[in-house]
C-alpha cells in the first residue's frame, strides 16, 4: 500500500505527474488501483480507467519464482481497501477478480493484478 498508493499520492502532492510508472516486482502493484481510482474520480468508467492505468505502467521482475510473487488473503485485502473499493464504482468482486490467480482464488496476488490490468 505504501509504495503503490502512498508513492503515487506523494508524487501528486509534490506536483509531479509521471507519464510512465515503473513497478519492480509486485510490491507496488497497488499503484494500478490508485491510478484507476484517479481515473474514475475524473469521470472515466472503471474499464476505461483500468485501460488507461495499464498504458502508464511498466513492470519488471527479478524473482521469477513463487516466493517473488506477493499474495494476500482476500479478507485482508477487502479490509484494507474498503474505502477504495467504494470509490471505484464497480462491485468489489470485479476489483478482487483482478488479483485472483486461478490456482489460488482465496488470495489477492500482486503479480496477477499487474498482468490482469495489462491485459485489460
């Protein structure tokens, strides 16, 4: 949350507007949700905001093994993002689906969020 949401909000507060955002590993993948939230608040639909966010993000990984892919319990995700989920204008299941990998649907997977958003 700190890297993705906090990092974006800190840069915005400093008057910076990056054209491209780089995420190393999945740690900052919540940046995608922050960019979507910003788009929705500007009047875009969720789908259009997701597509716009995907075009602004670059992702690299140095740890292509399971240990390098952060995943969190869906309940924890919903608890921590309850305010944002209400701001996105879609059912929470739509947002949660962005981070659900088929092999572990009970977890919110940061790498899957990044790859699902990119496919939008």
